[in-house]
């Protein structure tokens, strides 16, 4: 990802806001790969970016494998690397599993 700083006019605060927006752009190609992987285990994933946060909701289908879904903290790390977003900017909602 390339950050464009010089083209942003205004205060440093304006530049920082532009940088944060660029940093929160989600890598859709990697998101698709992760969705595909989760689907193989019976899960669906929705991703929404709002402000400086990314919300990820994982839901279980009728064919979900309860033992296949990694713990939330591990998933947050996977999502951070896959989506190119800071882990502390990701909010995860997990399905209720037996």
C-alpha cells in the first residue's frame, strides 16, 4: 500500500486523517480468500468499515464445524494480516456455537 501525503493540503491533522483513511482500505482480494476458507468450514463473513474501525461478523451456517473456528484473538491477528488493517481497529462478532 502506498500512502500519498504530499497531495493532501491543509494542516497536519488533515493529512493524518487522510493517512488513516488510506490505512483502513480493506484488501478485498485477501478478504475473498479468507471468506472462501471460512465457507469451506461452514461459516460466512461480513466486513464493514466505519470511521477508523473495521467490523467483522462471522456467522455459522447449518454445516458449520464448531471445532474449525479459531479463537477470536487468533482470528483478529489473521484478519489484521489478511486485510491490511491494524488488529486493534478490528471488532469481531462470533457466532454462538455449542
